C-alpha cells in the first residue's frame, strides 16, 4: 500500500494518540526521541531525512542506507521466527541487547500468533498488540538507528491468529466463483491483521493446482490460471486497502512437482516453457501488475534443473525486470539451504547464500537462528564476493516495503482497537456467506434436495466426517476457531422441529493400515463391521440418511499428497451398505483433494461437495440441505474417475483429452476410461436458468481495442438462486498449438424466479495471447470462437469473431 501524504498525516495523528497513552500501556512516550510529527530514531537530536515524513520515500531510504553499517544492513535480510518457534523470549529482555538483533531485523514471523502453544500474548487481542508494541519499542529505542521491525504472518483462509475470523480453505473459496466475495475476505483479513499489529501477510497462494494428488491443492484456488488470477487480484486489493502489504506464494511452479508428490520432494516439474508461462506464472504476473504487491515468497523447487531461489532469471529478470515487482523476496523456509542440501548446485551453505542473494533473494526465513545466515553473509561481504552495491540494493528493497507500510511514521498500533475489530459480527457473517457460496451441488436425482423438515419424522446423520472439526479447516488460517461440524449444524437447524436426529459414525476416516490400504485391500475389522451394522440399523428407522464422507487435515495439505483419489479407509464399505436401503441417501463431502466418488455418483440420490468449509461450514450445509440456501458453487478443478487419468484438467491442448481409436490401422478398441466424473466449472442448483440473445460487438485488433460480449440469463425455476455464466474463447487456427478453450470471464449473479438479467463481458487482446516462436506474447490475426455456458462442458450460446489487423 503506497503511503500518500494524507495517509501519513492520519498516521501521525495515531502516533499522537499512542504517545499520550497511559504509562502502563507503553513507556515509550516518556522517551525524548518522540516528537510531534516525527520520531528521532537514531537519537541524535536532529530530524534526519529518513525521519521526515514530508521527504520522498526514495530520499529517506538513501539517507538511511548511508547511515547504516554492514552489520545493520545484513540484519535487514533475515527473519526471526517468533517465540516458541525460534525466539526464546516472547517480549524483549535485557539479553536482547547482546543478540544479533541489537542491529535490527527485517521481520519477526508469527510473533505470539498462537501457532506455538507456549505463547502467552495471543489473546485477548489487545494483550497481543501490547506485546508487539513492546517488541517494536526495543527496535526503535534500543538499536542504534531505530529501524522498526516488520511483523509478518500467514493468512490464506483468515488471519493465522488465535480466534481470528476463519474462512473456507482456498479451494472452497475458489468454488464460489465470486471474486467480489474474495475481495471482501481480503478486506477482513487485512483489517484484522492491521488491528493485531501485523504488517505483511503471506497470502494468497497463487499456485495453479493441476495435479489432483498434490497435497496443497486444498490451499489453491483451482486448476485454471484465469480463475486463480481473478481471485489473486481481488484478495490482494482487499488486503492492501487496509494498510498492510501482502506476499504472494509460492513463486514459482511450486504446484507441479513430479508425480504430484509433496513433502521432501517438491522438485522436477515436468512442463514446457510455454505452459510454465501461460499456466503457472500467469497469476503472479497479473496480480503483480494489477495490484501494489510488495512481497513474494520464493519456492523450494527447480525448473528444468534451475532452482528458483538461486535463479537470477526468476528472481530478477522475470520478477522485477519483466513483471515490475518492486518489493522484497522472502525465502520459503529452507529454500535457500536446499540449493546446497537438496539441489546440489553449490558446494556449501555459504555458496548457497551467495547464489541466492546474487539471484535476487532479499530475506532468508526459516526455523533456525538468524546467525546461521548472517555469519556467512557477512563473510561474503567482507571478502568482496557480495559488493556493497549489491548489499545496498537488497536492503533498499526491504526498506522500501517498510516505508510504504508506514513503519517509520506509525510504528505502534492501537491496543484497544483490536478488541473491537477482530472477529466482529460483520466478519462472522461474511465467513458464513463464504461457506454457503463455496458448496457445490454435484448430484440431485428426483429433486431429493432440499429436504422438507415438515415431512420428516427422523433422519440419520452418519459418517466419519459428520462430527470431525478437523475436516473443516486447514493450516495457515485462523486458530482455535469454534468449528460448527456438519452434525452440529443439522441438530441446531432442526432444534424445535419434530424431526429426530440420530447419529452413527459408521467408520473412521481412515483405517488402521492407511495409507498402505490405498494400494491393497484391507478387510474390515470386527469393530468396523459392528459400526457399519449399527449405522444400517439406524438408517432403517429413519426417513433419510445424510452421509458425511471425505478427508481431514491429516490427509491433505502441506506434506500430504495422496497415492489414490478414492475415499480413504473403509468409507466406501459404509457407503455401499447404506446404498442398499430404500432410503433417500445424501452424501456430503468434506475434503481437500477432489475425490473420485464413482460409487456415490451412481448410487447416492444427492451429493454436496463442501470442501473444508470453515468455521460455519456445518451451519451452511444444514441451510442448504433443508432449502434455506440454494447452492450455486462451481468446481474450480476437474473431478476424475480415477487417479490413473492424471494429468487431466482444464484448460487442455487441442484433442489431448479425447478417447482412443476404434477403427483404422491401429483401431483395436478402447482400453481406458476417458471422461472426467465432473468437469471444471460444473455445479447444479435447485432452480434452472436459460441463456439467450448473445451479441458480440466492438473493434479489436492484435494490439488494441476490445469486444463486448452480452447476453441474457433468466431464472426459469420456482425459487431464487445463483447462476455463474462462464465465457470461454477458442482460437481456430494458430501458429502454435493452443488450449482448446480458455476461460476469459465469469460472474456470479443472484436471480429471483422469472427474473432476467443482461450480462456483459469484455475481451481484450491480452485475453487472446499466445507465445510465438520468438517467445513473445502476441495476438495473431484470424478467427476466434466464443462460448457461454454453465461449465467447460455445458455451452449454451456460441458465436465467433475475426481479427483482421
């Protein structure tokens, strides 16, 4: 967020408020360095240029760098993880004056946010802000130049802090197909971050997840680069508007490790140079160029043998020179050390430091003491391997972020304000709305849903994820949330009605032999057979069965890729047993991987995909099951019939996902299942929609102009609902093989029964680019097709246009 003069003036007012605070809240106001409108950071009794908010940021930075020693510069290139992670003290002690950070720090990550259970200053919120102000006071008053420290934190599904507002996992927010909603989520994360004293939030994850086995697919917005970009831009804008900066992760090509593996691997992505730019780098490019991004996290992996964190091409030529990034690059944990320990492209850790810093890395962040990085860094500077000019440039980029954050104008945060801002009623209402919009209706035979509670006497809520709160959240978001489980949501919804709610677990989420049972059959144990029998017996006494299946946070997330995409453990056995009864069977999926639920698709009467639905997921599920909310989510990933179909996703190169020959010289017959279970963009509703009156007009060339694509959509059903019209484009003839169809527009619209709305999308030359033989992004003349539909396989309207100049 760029600090304008008006904003700085407002922040100076905040300084005045802090400086007049009671002594027990902060002793800093008693120090002579605090003056009206400025702080004497270097305690020399004079207003230096870097202390003067009326001076241009560039001048302030250059002045500060001119005053810094090598020791002070190098300390602006390292992170200290907070108490319980690396730091041994939660707030400053006298010993801090003997620690390395007596010369400053770039940032402190996860300071008392609650990830470490040792932390005491997590809650109430005001207590946390007080603790961070104490830490900040040390850096301002007890270091020579008083350079404020930056507080960083995670925040991909809500701020990573105790009792912050919790939202669905990113894959669930991807299923909303509503960038406006995601923008509001970004605003909430930013507001709570600012109120709690944080400056830089690691969010969003812009990894395009095109391998359904990958563990961190739960943290991705989806498999399509345009969809991911729309969310990335909007959540970033929402965050930045609240006075914080955000750092994108994980740059670059992190989500394509060989075989979808995770954990110790994260290496060797098998993709072409063009696919890398058009698929995996596209969201980073757009988000950097369309917002004021000040942070990027460099990833562990390599590309074509070149480790990203040691690559001048990725960290400087592409990121800064091409995309225009101006902030600082932070390493993802041991990404720097991996240059030596994993990639083996250098012979020592010291050489890894040299390679990374030369490539463009600014700040090393990992779970060990800063000295492990600082000592070899200072040796490299002393011996001349890293010049003062290069060191100054890396520090300059860090200081730019700190100045833009307003750290030199308002280093302290209001302690009392946090209790009013964090987890307020408006934020909780948005969390519920996000959960509602993230749920996708995959199947609804014979209008099984919504259930009518007035026609039911008893239902069975069953399954291993029905009461599992660990199936609602994932890492890197709000902590210690009061999760509403699916079972709890249904019980509370039906409270006061005549419907009796029975519960049986049926089976555990995974069996005792999992994940070995992914690759060989494990017979049911006696206790499991008894649990299934109890579920069947209870189901026979009920009018309908709501069966919760899926995963929990122990089987999807960081370090948790999977071998199979089937339901884990013996969940399928429970599903089969219940499907034999003559009872309405509704399956609710709580999961991070898109699971191959072939049996459920054929035998269940209705299926809801709820992902990891967040704090109020159980309430949202209940409201959908009983018709208070009409589901309108769409799949952000392709759901496969078998893990053996991978790679299979959208978009795809022409004819690359077709069937096999039955006739001709090699036509010996098909030998595999070809089609997906559910396509990208798919999702049903309790109502129906019609499309009409497609019009394409405007003037577009290979370099300028635009086209307007308009049409009408009408709710032809009897209840209100959300529709998501999707715009796809196709280049008929191109010099390079392109993707068959590409998503280039979508909008979530709420329509009442019989309501009709005109929808309009715009197409610009950049939406039609390909990479030519010179590796330039260009638009070629020729014929293009347009399709409007409900999914990537359900087109309702089509037209075409030509580019002639």
